[in-house]
């Protein structure tokens, strides 16, 4: 059980905080850095650190770890270069017009406007547009038959994830139904995958910046996203469309791993939960059933078969709790159950603040045992 990189603040915020901490400490030369660093300079440094750190990390479209993200990053760099050329040319022409063109004829001025103001920008933008549009058919094409297919349902405010049967990858471990989990997606490296996206409530957007572009998730229709991960690692996905009070707390982890590792993980996910063995976990199961948790949550292999909330069959093995909100550890499990509404405003799960501390600890022990 680990908290992973996905549950906490972004790499950008952590780095900005560490820059702040370093700036507040006296330097190695015995001079207080604070005295020397004026506020505007601090602001510039923080801003520069933020810009630079945005280029890498587990949630950066400019640090691609998948085929589609690589193509999108390339478009970004071409667009940036194109815009830079256009800006430099425009500024050059403006300076020329202001200071050096007074002696030129009207005919020259007209030609300058036609070529510099209309023809060249039109050609430049058309080339950039054609380059971007040429990639669209490939992005929108359905995945090859037999590819891994994952249905993702955006809920307020978490992600229901189901590995669908019918692909070579899933049928080796579970032929019958989908394998369901929440807020975590694992993918085998080098395998094409297609996400089938839907939602029962409002518009969300599914985005894993390191792997692919973003796609809206719209009530009443199914949208699709195809991608191919090329680099192992743990990436952060997020909801990219404002969907309510806890929109910012709707993250998920995406783990790209070697095929053998992925197969072992998927096989474990397909298995039902084990009966609680420890007395504390058995007491937790008693608290779970006595408070009706099974009406909303499923624990496959037990009598809990709710379908409203996240499937908890292997919740103890997930990288975070509450869709990237908290690290997956005993104390946070108790907090999440007791203070759900305070931690995540607007979420459908009611807070179970009436549970006593020993009951919460037992419940958390049971849930953590579901690995
Ligand atoms: Cu879901 Cu924003």
C-alpha cells in the first residue's frame, strides 16, 4: 500500500513549496537569503519554476509517455515555433513601418499589406491547421478488434472503471463479466487500449495529459478515446471540465507497467475478496454490514453487492482514497468515512460521523485488508 505520487499535490505545487522553503532558510554563506531577495524577484523565480516544472512530471502533456501524447506535444512545439516566427515577423514589420518606411511608395505599402498582412499569415495558419487536422482521423479511429477496452463512467466525483471482456488481455483472466474497480487504471506497456466513456450526471472530461488528449464525457452518449502507452510509470489523470463543488478532487492514477506485471495485477483484480482473517478486520466487517455499507458498495465474494458507489473488492491495494484525495492508509480511511462531506463537498456518500473511534478503526482495518 503506498500513497503514490498521484494522491498529493501536483509536482508543480510541491516544487513551488520547496522553492519557498529554500528561499526562507538562511543560505550556506551565512547571509539571510530573505534580506537579499526582493518580492518581485521571488515572484519571478516562483513563476519560472512553475513554468519549467510544467514541462515534466506525472501530469504533463509536454512529457509524453504515449503515442498520442507524443503527437500532440509535437503539434504544440510546431504551433509554438510557428507563432514565434509570426510574432517576430510582425514586430519587425511594425518597427520597419514606424521608423524606416516613410520614404516608400504607396504601391510598396499596398504590397506589404497584401503579402505581409494577408497572404503569408493565411498560408502559415493553413499549413498549421492542415497539420493538426491530418492527425484527427487517426485519433478518432476505433481500436483494432480484440484490443483492450475499458469502460470509464464519470460520477460525482469519482471514476468507475470496468475492464470489459472480449479482448485477449482480459479473457485470459476473466471471460464472463467486466472487472470493476475505481479511480485507478492500469495498462500494459505497448498495448493499444480504447476507453468507452459515459456519465449518468453532468459533463465531465477525461484527461491523462501524459498519455493522450482530453475527451468530454457527456450524459446520454458514449465518447471514445484510444491510446497506446509507450513508457512505464505512474501518471495522474484528472477531470478537466468543471462538474460541481468537488471537480478539483476528481483525479485518478494511471499505472503503465510491463505485461507480466499487468497480467498478475488484473488476475488479482478479477478474484473475489478474501474473508477477513484477523479479529480486527472481522469486527470491521461487522461494522460494515451493521451500517448498511453494502447497500451502495460491492465487495465481490461477500453479501455486499451495492452498485451505487465504488466497488471495494480490492480497495486496500489502491494508490489513493477518495479519487486522488488522500493517501491509502488506515488513519485516512477512518477520516474519509467519518468526514466525507467535509473532505469532498457535494459527494453522494453520507458521512458516518456517528461511528465511534474503535468502530472506525475496525472498519478501516477491514477495508485495508481488501488488497
Ligand atoms: Cu468531473 Cu470535473
